[in-house]
C-alpha cells in the first residue's frame, strides 16, 4: 500500500551557487544567510555531508544552451524594495502539472506554495493532467481564462503543448517551467526560466550504482520515457554514458514506458525474453516500481535502479527488495526554485537565469536515513528506521 506523504516542515532548502558556473549580470554575492533574512526563509544549501550522497552538479547545458546556476542567483537579484512590491502587488498564480499522483508532485506543490504564501501570491488553480497531453492542453486553456499573472508548468509533451503555452505567453502570463521547455520557446522572450533537478548526474549515478552491484558485467535492460523531454533524455543519456564505459555490461533490451502499469508489463516480457537478465535501469520511479513488482512476482533475482525517490521506492530499498538504489531529486527545493523564478519576474528583475538547477543524490540503504530527511523534509518514520537497523 502506498504510504501517504506526511506533513512537510516549512523549511526552504535551496542549492548554493555552483562554483565555476557563469553568473548573470547583477547577481549579488551575499551569503545564503543574508538572502534568507531578505525573504523571510531559512535557506540551507544542499551540500554533501561527507557520505558522497549529494551529487556535484554536472555542468551540462540546459535546453536552450544555458549553463546551470543555483537559486541564490535569483534571490540575490531582488532588492528589498522589489520583494516588498511583490508582496503588496496582489499577484495571482496557477500551476499545471502532468500528475499529482506521486510524492514528487506533492513535494513540488508544497515548495511552490510556501513561496507563493511568502510573497502573498494567490493560487487560482492547480491542475492534474493525469499524464495525458490533451488534458493538459485543456487544463492550460482553462488557466488562461483565469488570467493569472504567473503560470508554473510541467510540460508533458514539448510539441503538443507548445501552441497552448504560446497562447498563454502571448496573453502576458509569465511562465516558469519545470524540467523541460516547449519546442521553440526562448527565454526571456517566451518564458522566465526553468527549474530542474540535475537529471544528467542522476542518470549517471543510478546507472553507476547498478554497474557497481553487478561488478561491471552482466545483461541489463533500459526503460526510457515515451516522448523526448529534456529531463528524461538527460537521464537516459547520463545512464548510457556510464554503461558504455563497461564492455561487459550488455544492454539486451530497451523499451519505453509512461506508467507503473506499462513498466510492469514491459518488464514481464523482457524477463521472459532474457532469462539471464541481471539488472534494469528505469528512467523514473513509477515504472521502476512497476518493474520491481513484476520481478518479485516472477521470483527473479534482478536488481533495479531508477531516478526519483518515492516512499514506495524508499521502502523497497530499505527492505532489500528488487529496488537497489535511486538517484533522488529534491522536489520540494525544486518547487521553491521554480516559484522564486516567478517572483523575480513579477518584481521586474532583468537577466534572470534561465536554467536553475537543484542537485540530486544517490540513495542506497546505507544513505537512506539522511537522504530521506533531505528529500521529504521529515524525520525518518519508525518503521523505516527499524528496516534500516
């Protein structure tokens, strides 16, 4: 049974400016503590605790060729006067997500909402496309009718969502994207910027965990997303970079999935066709847990690694199930980043960084206790603590 996400501490954590990244004009050099006082939030940079869990950001360009920066780059662009002006501006916002049936989405929403509350921005609507691009088109059409000042959106399909998002942009709605950008969109003309996890680093880390477990040899399968989104492509590309380094790792099957159900069905067929399969890499934890269910039902000794950490994924890892490891995003922190991009645009800030990245981390049974707290912003539950002992 899926464990429901418990209340999240209202503690904002955002990634520190990445050393060596290009800094946009006007970016301040104040400390995270100073920024926290400016906006009334407790900003704790996501840094490694010495365990190697939190990953250094991979310096891969964003969808429009921009190099990644941390969210402090946006915070430090705003003056006290600009922040106060937003708080007094009577602004409104809307959110369009691909799904809300995931811990990742719930944490994103909480991160976004706490920033909207901090700046007195009214949330007019929050929609769930149920993983259907045509429904998301309809959702955004309805949002346009509400005339929000700001739209924060996950793009389920870069091509089919382009026309309606273009309509929103042309209507004067400021847009902050999550993880991907529609085809043909350019910042700052068409959108403010994009908040993302470091999907390339997460793809590499999850693949490396599988390679290490297999000792650098064995037959594996890869499951990718059904459409070409920037962030899912990055995960697959990062994973393939790692697998290609090991000549004795044989990719014997590659399939596409968009749900736990198809993940399970695909896995069943792969296991039948490849009885010597030793491991699977899956682009997302939803299909990843579908794969886990199929593996365990068929009684196979096959380990899975994936990207994203849901509670179900975490419990599978902690209990020694088929899920070996996950490269986690920090969705609450990412929601904060996406909302802060919108606040900066409402404040009239120029030179807003178009690609703001929050680091990921590799989660194993050994690192679970601290990783759980960083991802979910809650103490480790008692039953999880018992598993980890």
